[in-house]
C-alpha cells in the first residue's frame, strides 16, 4: 500500500462528523483530532503548521521563485452528518471488474444501480463495509494535499511560488469559511480538493440557503380535542405538502434546483423542520425562498395565529458570477490536468464548496476532482488510481503557475 492510501485510510478512521445543531465553532470537538494529526504530520516534514481555535489547520511552503504567484490548496476535515461516521472500516478491492460489490450481508452495489462504478472498472477502489460512510468527501482531498506538500518539500529544486495550505472544519454544514483567516492565507488564488471524478474542474455551484421552520401547535387531551387541537407535526406536514412536489432532490438533476427536508422533530405542541434550498440561477433561488414565506403567511392566516415562523439564512452563492472574469485560473487547471495525463472536463456542482464563499471574499477558488464518489453515505467509494492522478494535477498546477 502506498503512502497516499495509507494516509487516506488513517484519516478515514478518525471520526470527524460535523453537526448542524451545536452552534459552536467547530461544531464538533472531534474534528480537532484529525486537525492535530495533520499539524503533527506537516511539522514532521519540516513545515511551520498550526491549528487555530476554530480547528482550521494552516501551513505554508515558502516559494523559491519570486515572480511566481502564491497558490492555495484547501480541503475540509469534517464528514457529513447524514450517515454514520464512527468506526469506519475501509476495504480495498483490487482491479475492480465491474461486478456487484457486496459491502456486507445486507448491502451491495452494482454499476446498474450506481453508474459511477462503471468509470472505475480496472481501478483499485476503496469501499465501506456498508455500516458507515467512507469519508472520501473530503479525506481524499486532505490526503492528496498532504502528498503534494511532501512532494515539494522533498524536491526543493523544483521552481514554485509560495504554497498555502488550509484544512477547514464544518464544510458539510455550510460553515467551512466562517472563520477562514484571510490575513494569514496570502494566496493569489486557490483550489479546493473537494470534487469527485478526477479531471473535473468545477466553477459553478448552487446558490444555497438553509430554512428553519418553527411550528406552534395547541395541545389538548385527545379525548376532548375536537375543534381545539392543532398538532404542530401536522402543521409541518401541511407546510411540506404545499411546496412544489418536483422541487425535490429525488426529481432533479443538472441545473434544476430543489428544496430538501433534512430534519423534522417535535410533538403536538411544537415542531421544528430544517430545509436546504438550492438553485444555480439566482432569480429562481430567490423565488424558492419567497415560496417558503408565502406558504407560512397562508398557514398563519388559515389558523388565525402565528402557527409557523420561517427563518432563512443564505449559506453561499454561485461562484461563477465572480470566476467568469478570472478564467485564467480555470485554464491553468485544464493545462495541468492534461499534463497529468487526464482529460479535463467542467460541470456545474450540484452542491457547494468552501471555495464558493472564499471566491466571494476575494480569493478565487474553483474545485478540483479527487477520485471519490457517491459522497455522504454507505455507498461511498474512492479510486486509488484517480487519487494518484489528482496529486499529479495539483503538482502540475503549482509547477505551471511558476512558469
């Protein structure tokens, strides 16, 4: 097993799930466990690395070419809270032949059900045991950036500008850029290592918001509840039923937006629902947010009191609106991808990255594929060969930037 994969598997075994509900920074203390390890490993290769109070890990490789721009590389340490993330048990399948993969006694996956498996036939792939997510999102990116750092430290004769490295917490809950240290991170531009198929260069993403809905019911003994009880859970169901049926992740693809109910809890007297709202088109995104407000107004009028309160918070916006004026950063990545022996392609992200927020703060930051697939669940996997190619792409980006 090579060093890149040893790193990746070591990182996946550290539980780093973030949490929507804690309202702390980082959202979970356990993210610091991986951040501390990364600091130790970066220091062990001679870099000045540190973790700040918010669990951001920073390091810098000083450039040896004064005229070269400073390039940043960014990945996130947290994993999604959408599937179990403790006791991850990765397994390597050598020379995957395209057949059905048995994850455990109850779960399997095949190219028919998961077409992305067809793109890694012949590769050595890393899968889960079916009980947890893998953490390819984004520990593929973390491991790859660590390998890039090792490469330039071990080959000091190769011309390059300053290389800034950051590993962020809480990307999965939309807070990965909340406490990013722009004053320290002096890159002229950067890339997140947070995409899927290697060769992918992404600079369009969703506009994103989170909606918290608070429902207030009226609790009466069910034996005498006629014309008196208003069940907060029923209010939540009524609200959900009024949202457009086909603006649901299960019915959308490409540039189609959606409203996604990620959590619902409560009882008769009160309930809380959380939605994420997504669309690439700003006008349509705004319309979706207005729909939430209009439905709430209708329900409140219907019941004659404030039965529902809607709080919507924007998370990030489509970075294309900024990057379209800085396409040289995209062209650099395309050339680097070709130099690494991979055909580059671009696609719109049906999600977001830290780079979207960073771009709006002035740090141009498109996203690069890492070789991981089917993120956020038990069917997640990664291609070893694609991960190795991703490392080459990042190395080529830095080399080309210095020319």
